[in-house]
C-alpha cells in the first residue's frame, strides 16, 4: 500500500508524462505551432493578407499558423516583437514597408537588417478616398482646397509616419504644398481610418484600393486617384495621379521575414512553402478577388528590394521638406521610461525612509520581507532569461519548486505540485489553445 506522499508523486509523474506527450522533440522543422505577427490592426490589408497566408501555410507545413495582431507605435511594436523573437522559425512576421521608415524617424533601432527575408508577397499603391458626398470631385479640386485652407482638412490611413501617410505627404510636397497643411490623424490601420472617414471623423482616407473595396462597392466613398504607374487592373475606373497631371507614385510592400540568425534549413523550408503559397491558384484567386496585387520575390531579391527602398526612404525622410511630418521629437518609449524611473525612485524612497508598511501592522517592511520580494523578482527574471534556452517545462517547473520550498512546503509536495501545475498549464496553452511556449533543449 503506497503512502499518501507516494500516491501524490505518482499522480504528478503521470501528469508530467501527459504533458510531455504534447511536446515534440522534432528533428525536422516544423514540429510545433507557428506564430505569424501582423504589426497592424485587424481588418486592414496586412491583416487580410496575413490570415490568408497563415491558412495556406498550415497546409504546406502541417502545423497550426496563428496570426497575432501586435499593433502600436506606428508599427514599432509588431516589427520589434518579430525581430527580437527567438530565431528558431516558430515566430515569423508579416513585415511591411514601414520597416524602411521607423528607424529613420528615430522611433526604434530595429531595421530590415534585423530580419532574414523569406519572400515578398505583394505590393499595393496608395489611393486617396473621400466620402460620397464630399465637395471634391477631382484630385485637383482637393489639392486646391488643401492649399487654400491650411489646417482645415483632416486625413488618416495609418499611424503618423506610416506608409500611407508618407505617400500622402510626399504628394503634397511634390505639388509644393507644406505636408503639414493637412492634419494627419494617427490611427493604427486602414480599417479604423475608413470607419473614421464615413463617421465624418476625417475628410480623407489614404490606403490601398483593396482595403476600401467594401465601402467602394457600397458607394459610401469615392476614390479620387491612385499613386501607381498605371491603372490597377481590378479597378479600371480609378485614374492614376499621373493621368491627372501629378508626377507622383508610392507603393507599399508586404512580405514574410524571420528573426535574424535562423538556421539555413529552417529558412529554406519556410521559403519553399511560402513560394508554393504565393504561386498557388487559391492564393492568387483570393488576392485577385479582393483586389490585391501578387508580387512574389524570393529571399535574395526581397533582401535587395528592402535595402534599396530603405536607402530611398532614408533620403526622403531626412530631407528638410519632409521634417514637418514628424509629430514629436520624443520617441514612443520616452514617457513610459520617465514614469518607470520616477516610480522606481518613489518606491526606493519609501523603503529607505521606512514609510512602506504592511496594511495590518505598523512596523516597516523587514529585511526578510525584502528578501522574499527579491526572490520573487529574481525568479521572474530567471524565467525570462532561461525559458527560451531550457524550455517552458523545465524552467517553470524548477522555479515553482524553489518558490514552494521557500514558502515552507516539503520537498516531495513541492515537486509534485509543480509537476501537476506546469503540466496542466502546458496542456491548456500549448496543446489546447495552440499557444507556442518556449521549447528549449529537449524540444519542450
């Protein structure tokens, strides 16, 4: 007859074994779910393209591909998350042309050099939209109104300094109008910007034609022109800027990239699968029906394109004429960092002066209390540092055992409880919800 402790350990061992059944050591990539980071909001062109690619990649690779919209910071959040992910092929990013702009604007140090290109998927030209009842019927009429009424027109389409904003500002600059003559309302994506347009929150929306197709079909908005070399095949009735006497084009691109440093076999496997997706009739049929262009470029050609566009946009964004598009000389993390420093200073001040007290007592926090706080903080930092290398199960399990022991539990209870909790967490998130967790040395 087993003792209660032995029975508890047996249950823990079974739970841990069950968790490991969901783990795949995997010699051949891929053996676990893949996260596809989309730096822009749901409903926009990048999101639509990402979700179609994810669906078709699942069939090619045989594992789930989950789209995560990581928005904010004019594209900084998503691109940074993708660039800093573990370079193992299980996090990929739908990189957009903004990666060639953000570092020139001083918003981040991340650039196209922090990615390994897998393949370009499409290009779309910027188009200008107004409401159906807007007083402007031609591009020239809108241009004259902006010139004669500086500060009266509101436009949007993406975050300030994003691709659609740069296309809009470049058009005004080319026509000799200060880009600041129109107020740009910063919104993370075309979909919410178009909603603001029909809600009379803005007067102009700039984005690609496919992103606005539903509202065009419903005759709620009109397109005054597209910044392309020739008319878009799916929208033959929309004139180009050049047809209307404006020598200006601006095209955004989208493509899949990996974090820098992924193994060559992973890059090769993913590039082959992505090319199959890009050349498939299903992908081209979807993109065509939605009005999106399909432009496939393999890794080497895509890398050359990113380098060339980065140089071109660098010259444009650092020119004197374009400085007016900058919203602030402070980066997006300036004020959060200031608040963090001030908060830390206040907390330390309270500790030093003895003002930080327990709610139920009058004495100040003891050295033992501070030691416990430090231990907890150290465990959190240890997980952040070691989880990607050792894996979720090993790192979380060992740290939880340590914390339970420090709380005064017996070792066999601590080990058994940790095994059960960590195993259940793995089964819930990694297996049930298909959330990729750090896999580590053993592929766990």
